C-alpha cells in the first residue's frame, strides 16, 4: 500500500495564500460592480437599516406626540462637479417628538444645458437615524433640471416616539438632516440633436 502524501506547513501556507488571492479577486470584482450600482444599493441599505445615520421610511404619521422637543437642522451639499445651487429654504425648525414636519429644499441648474442629479442623505447624530422617519422625500430619485431652472422639493418627516425609550439618546435635542446631490449621466440625446439628424436624413422621417 502507498502511504498518503504528507501535508507540510509550506503546503498549508501556499493554500492559504491562494485562498487569500482568490478572496481579493472576488472582493475587487464586487467593489467594481458596486461602483456601478452605488445609489440603488445604498437605497436598499437605507430602507433596511438605520446604520450610519440613514433614516427610515414611514407610510403613516406617528399617531402620538410627546412633550419632548427636538431642533431639526437642514444641510445641503453638491458633489462630483454638478453645476447646481442647492440649499434648504429654512435652516432649522423645532418639532415635538412624533409631530409631523415639512421642510423644503431649493435647487437650481446654473448650466446652459439640461442636467440630472440624484441625492443621498444621512442624519447626525448617526444613532438618531433609526428614529428619523420620512413620509415624503426626493432622495434617490433622478431630478432633471433644464438650463437655468429652479425647483423646490418637500421633505415630510417625524421623529419616532420610540426614541424616548432609548436611554442613549436622552440628551439628544438637535438632529441634522443632510443631503448630497451627485451628477447623473444622461443616456438620452437632446431633442435638438435628434431633430437635426432627421433633417439631414429625410428618409428617417418615414
């Protein structure tokens, strides 16, 4: 009978190195894939957890209003070279816990052409994200602005009364809601360009 081959420490080390290399390749591939789907994945993540200051989505109002008051501050940011002016119409408001509030954000396109943007958001302190419920929001929805166009969009929200049961948040009396808009590349050709093409090729009108 032939004896079974002996597995040396060197063999084990080489096996671990191959597994590590394979894991790195899988991780890198996953990160590349995630970079192309960052906003959809982030959207799903936000709906499932309150991690990192992400808020919750509610379908109805709290149904209970507490005496405790919280100051809500509003923050706006632009990233990726998007040629927009973006700001809250008011810097802060004071609400009772459980009370429904509505705020508005204004964004303007300063470019000479149509541009598209989409936003992500978070709240600070991050631990309050699990109790910040939004009933209406423009986040994750592509906003299309014509050249020079200005629009206002509302945010409807409330602080979940369950925050009163979290002793770690007893001292929280100010929450900041922050949005960041990013550019979205349009895959649709401008109407004027399509019209010019039709003029050059009359047969395409048929």
